[in-house]
C-alpha cells in the first residue's frame, strides 16, 4: 500500500480482530482507522482490512496540500486519448486503466508505492500490462518518478497450459443441442456456427464476419473480424489474414443450412443481425447449459465448474478442439496446424498447448512411419551370444 513514515504495520490482527492504522502527516503519528468513517462494518478478514486501509489512504492523500501532481483517475481518464495506440488497443486499455483510476481516485501518481502496486497487480493480473504501460508514459512525462508496476516478477498464470478439449462426438452433440434448444428456425444456423468454429479454428470475431463470397471450395479467405467493442469490422488479430482449409463438416454445415436470398453474411442472429459478443453469449449460454446436463459427473467440464463456478465452457474452446484434433487425431505436423491457426511461430505454441503425446504413442508413430522400410536382418552365427553378452563389435 502507499504508506508514509511509520506505516510498516498498517494492517494487522490483534486478539482475533483486524486493526488498520495509517500515518497522519499532520500529527506525524499513526492513527487508528474506524470502519464506520467509510460506511463499512469492522473488517472480518485481511481482504476487507486492506480495502479499509486503501480507502483511508485515498482520503488522506486527497486532502494533502499540494504538489500539483496529477491524480491516478485524472491520468487514467485521458491516457488513451493523449497516448493513443491502435483503436482496438485503446478500447482494451481504457477498460483496464479506468478500473485502476476508480480504485485510486484522488491519489497522485507519485503516491503509489511499489508494495501497493504489487498488491493491486496480484488482485488484478489481467489489468497489469495496461496499467504498467500507462505508468511508463507517466514517467516519460515527468508525472511519476518511477514505474511501480515495472519488472514485478509475478508468477504468470498457467492460462491454457493444460487444455482438455471436447471430443469429436461432443462437438457434434453441441450442434445437435443447438437445434434442440433454438428450434428448427434458428437452431440450424447456430449449429452450423458451432461446427464452423470447431473445424476451421476461426476465432469468434472472424466467424461473425464470415462471408460466402470468401468461401472457395474447401478454402476460405480470412480477411476481417467483427470487433464487438468498436462495433465494426477490423483486420483480424495479429494481422492473421489469409487462406485456410475448410474441412468437410464445416463446409456441409454452412452449405446445407438455410440461406437468405442475396445475403453474403454467413451467420446471423435470431433477429437477423450480425453476431457480436453479446448476441453470441445469449445464444451460446443456453446451448452450453443444456449440453452440460447430459455430461457424466466425472467429465472434465464438470470438474472445472466444481473448482471454479465461473470456468464454464467458452465458445472460443471450439478453436482448441480443432487444433487438438488436427494434431493428435489426424497427426498433422505442428507447423501445419499453426498455419491453419495463423500462428507465426512455426508450431511452438501448438505443441505447448495441445501436444505432449505419450512415449508409447511416439514409438507407435515412429514404427508406422518407417513401415515397410524396416525389415528384420538375418541373424548370423554368434550374433545372439555376442549381443546378449554385451560384446563390442
């Protein structure tokens, strides 16, 4: 936390109760913080005590006479406009730094200590990179002496390190459930969208912008995505445009479903609009819930929910299915899968996320690859004895 002189033990536990004290520069002494001053009940755990401390520090620093330094909320409000990146990045960053600005409203940028930054970063890992970049610009402008969020050395989240994907049958079941849930009119539309996402490995935003005119036989030209925050079509992430292969299940799904006369857009919502993240969530959540009902108790998706109720099956995971299926079932080389995903690392990430077959499976593949090129050499007299005895030749 941003602590002044004598604040080293601002939050502590005494006789089962949480005590919050902050340094008061006017008296040059610590003072006890009462929760009622901030409309709170007495803290019952460390998290609540730290929140009370932060509120007290915010109030203290907002009243301090001043150096004229800019506050966190003021700089967060103007940062993306005054230090612009791409349009999509600006939208992304603004969401994240505004949350920081709201929490530290009235505090000067210079007042944020390294310890306080670490505490906040650990609680807000997805916002860390944007706030770090904001403070970097603040340092360049002379509004902060150093970047308290720089080089924190925090342990990175595992992310999708141990991905468990759906099976081919489960993907088909998802498509069938989509028809059951959404009925004969909209059901085939959303079922086709499920199969398209699973087998082409296109990102949801790219699927929102998919068009029949870009489908040429078994190839599709990825040119745009629909950016839900900007509410318009933009270039795909990382500039990953270009042709990809469209497997037969995805081709059949989009060509067999009803198509509006003269409409080039491949998928539309129940109301006939272009999909965005909000409309996808509404269509997907009911399908996902119905799909989950039929899963056995030991299924990995149910285990995930038990550990974290928010860790529900996401539409994006259809892309994971497609990548894993190509790598582990079709046994395509990682660099081939990477090209379909439009990764630029030659397959490194594909192996990290979806690879790691067993040693036994590796031997089976090597044996199959050699095939007829392998023949047993005729044994010569004395060979068996020499080999068994470990004699050097």
